[in-house]
């Protein structure tokens, strides 16, 4: 189908692309100005489109469940650092609720350049297909392709096909998934782009690189629709003010200011340009923080952590030649990677390029399963990408099973011959392949997610020992709402506990409210400040998802000017927020403070909560909780491993001398500490509900939704359900 497009205006293409792969009907409706004005773009726009397309009865595997890719008005503008981000949105096969995942690379920008603010795909193709959006011909097609199980083989085929047709690699961006997405509920989507600066193995220049929409299983939605790839062919707009900014000079000046902050600060602080996000490992591993998960979150630090730290990768494995930004114009350059020789799988013996590992993958396939081999981590990273499965979910599932082995709840016969013990590299890698290939009962069940895995282990142990261990398993099965935890041990951060429990509506992920670092640094000393942070930080973090911006130039590069903001929360980096606001206002033609801009995020935060209510109903509040392991020591030996800190906490809580606390039995102390921590988290969630304007069951009130102006954008079904549940 051929389509028309206009020049970009205020960062918008003002058009949506819809593709029904069942009928192969393709349409290009205009973006309703009212919707654009209210939801802005990216995550907010995607959630709105999802809400309008589904009901409380829609299942993730239904053809009518849309898979949506949405950019934001500030995305794809290389004059400002970190404008590569776009969003993937759908109902999650892993959780059943709205699943959202942001990703980098060129796809979101190229989709805009080709003429679209969002792509919405419905239906289920009767053959394996690829969607092609040709921004040079203004043409969209759905093409039959031969099924290819592995992502990087498919990447090679796509590149060959389009280069043979005369397209430059730099003008291609595409999304893929692989076999693992079909055998699991946590398939990831790879975002491919060509990095012309990175040296290749043959001495030439240019390497294909990938970023991932990894969380919530949206690759599974994609493969269930029989879509293996989505290709956009486009190039950067040219000419004066090519993105249609209201004040192009102001937009460029804002970008230059943030570029200067990154250039001056990062080399002397986190060194993201050298270490990538794995540079966070030493901070989380500090003895006083105990926040690096070790052996399924049982411990929070380990002396071997330096072996998998960003410093080690930077000095031994990362390839620093070339430009490591995931989009032109970003000088943070945190998209690290390197070459590694595979030891397992169909490509064993082959030297491959690995993008990463990010902090999450390094901690997940490292400390959390007791493995301290960086090459193992890089290989696991590559296989997950190649199969199309989420690294975070995969490694947390493996860590859970390893603890089951540790406790005798699982044995090698039940694991199809594997000894899944902490530190066993061979067993961990073999099981990873089995998950992706669907081989063996335990691996197939792991592919369904943590809740199914807990049920199977409990069943197997009941058969073997006639004891119900389900309550015990739930203590250390690290998930919320069905989504396995991202890799932070939260014993010493009540704010992060609240984030995982209630502020992150997709489940236990850090995207909405990554509060742990600021909390550990003392940013929120009082209970009231912790509750406030659960409101203010998600506004900024998720607001960036709406605009199409990366969070890292803000959150990981502290602007020295922020220390001069009297009476402000300096940990939210207000001086850089002001730069973001200047960029926003210059492009969109507004005159808003950064607080006013990000307050708009309350709209889509409440919309996502409405979507959760449609799924969970009166059980919504019950889902806003985390496992005991995330709250504190789940057994006496774990209390004793941090006895000094825990005794000190209990002394403060009980207002009793430390020597009296030390003389108490460990079991008594642990129960008292856990009761206090559970009570604090419960209170924090209750205050969060109150601040949000939700009722005691975590359900937004009609008054709150009216006050936000959101009520008119809800379906009749949602209005009726919200009214009913508010009595």
C-alpha cells in the first residue's frame, strides 16, 4: 500500500500506521490532535491505543491484542543526547496485564522519519511474514518469508535482501524475534541498527548492533502473530529545522548544554563511556549497601564482584574503537559490547559480536546465579538475544531453581539430569538452551514463567515428599504480578520495595521508579519523603518514555549545577531537568517548567492502573506486594549473615540497647525485624494509594480520573468497572 506523509511538525509525523496481518489490511489514520495533546506519545500513546483495542476479556494470545510500537515527539532528534528511545506495548503473555518495554536503536526514529508516530499491528498471519515500511517509496507491504529460528541468521538474511535491492545499511532499522519467543512467554524483540563506526572482524568498518524490548514478553506476542521481522527503510530528515521545532535554535542550544554536561561529568564519575551500565556493580556491591543480588537475592555483596564489574569489561572485553552511542548525537556512549567466542549451541566455535552486558544481565547471569565468569555472561547474553528471550526473566528463573536445588526441593532427576547448583556454568548454559528450545518438562514450564515454575516444583516435591512447600517457595520466587525481578536486592531500600510492589504496574521492574541508588545515598530519610519519591520519580522516568528520550543522560550524569538548587531534591538532578524542559518547550512550542511537563505523566500512570483493574478487579491491591526475600531475611542464617546491620536496625526500632538485642535468639529477632519491615511497606503502599487519589484497594476513583481529564478517554467498560469498584 502506498501512503502520503507531510513534513514533521513539532516532532510529530501526525499519522499512525495500522496493519492487520490476518487480512493484510493496511491503513494510515491521522493522529487525533486531542489524543496527541493529552497522551503526548510513546508509552502514553501506546497505552491509549491498547486500551481502546482491548477489553477485560482480551487475552495476550488473541489476534485482536495489538502489538504497538510508538515513538515520542522528541525522539529521533540527534541534536540532543539520548533521543533513541521508543516503546513496545501490548498485553503481556507473562503477566496478563499491559506490558510495556522501552528500547533503543534506530527503529523508533526511522518509523517517525518514514511518516508515523506509532505502528499498531493486529491479527495473526496464516504464514510467516515480515512487515516492510519503505520511507523512500512511501509504501508498506506484508511479505511472506521463510521461517528462521535464530535472530542473527535472520538479521543476515534481511541485510542481504535489502542491500541486494540497493539500500544502504545505514538506512535500515528492523525489529526481530526468534524461536525462543515461540516456546516461552517472555520473548524479547531485538532492535537492529548498523553502526558504521565499529571495526568488524575482517578489518572493515561496520557492525550490526542490537538493543532489546526485553521485558514483559512482547516478542512472544510478535511471534504468535507469525511476524518474524518489521523493517523500516528511511533516512534522517534534512534542511533547515527538519523536525518542525517551534524554536529550532533553542532546541539545538538545549542539546549543546546537555552534551557539555555529559562530556565534562561522565569521564570523572560513572565513566559510562568506558564501562556501560555494568559500571553500577561496584556501587550495589558495597558492604554498607548489600544491594547486588547474590545466589537468588540471598546475599547482597561478594568479594568476587570485581570480576564481572564494568571496570573488568572495560579493560578486557569491551571494544572501545568507534562510537558507542545507540543513536547519533548521544555522547554518553554507554552502548558497550565486544567479541566473544561461543562455546555452546549451533554456533559453537564462532566469534560473535555481543552488545552488552548491561548491569541487569551482568548481575543476573553473574552474581545472582553464583557465576563470576564475564565470558559466560556475554555468551548467555548473546544466546538470549539470538533466541529472542528476555535475559532478566531467564536468569531469575534459573536462580530460583538453583535455590530449590540448594534446599533439596528439586533434584537432578526432576531437572532432566542437570545439577542446577549455584556456580554450575555448564548446567546453567544447558538449561538456558533448553528453555529456548522447549526441551524437557522443567524447561518448558520455566518458559511459562515464575508462577508456573513454582507450581511445578511444589507438585514434584509433594509427589516425592508429601509436603506442601508452596508457601516456602513463594518467599523466594522473585516476582511481582508474574514478572520476575530486575536485579536489585532491596533489603536496605524501602523506597525500592515500594517501587517494585506498587509503583511499577507492569510488575517487578525498575523502569518506573529506580529509587534504590538515591535511597541508599540518603535522598529520602523520612517515610514521607519516600512516599513522595514514589510519585515524583515515576513522573520523570515514565515521562521520558512518552517523549522518546533515554533516561541515562539525566539519571547517571549528575549536573553540578543541581547542587545550587536551594530547597530542591538535588537527587532528581533538577539542573538537567531544566535542560530537558527547554528542549521540550523549544520543539513543542510550550512554556512549561519541568515539573509541569512531567506532571502530565500522571495521566498514563492512571491509565495503566485502570488497565490493571480491568484484569485484577477487586484483587488489584493484593497484586501490589513483593516476596518476603525482597523485604528482609527469610531465615535465621540470612539474618546472621548481616547481624551487625540487622541488630542495629532492631535496636533503633525497639529503642533498646544494642547489647540487649545481640543477646536475643536469632529467630525472635528475625521475626520482629520482618514484622516491622512488612508493616512499613504496607504503610508506604497505603500512603502511595492516597497520594495518587486511589481507594484502599489501589483503584483510581472517578474523581481522580475526572480531575486528570482521563475519564473521557476511557472505554465505557472501564468507566463502569471503576464506578462499580468504588462502591
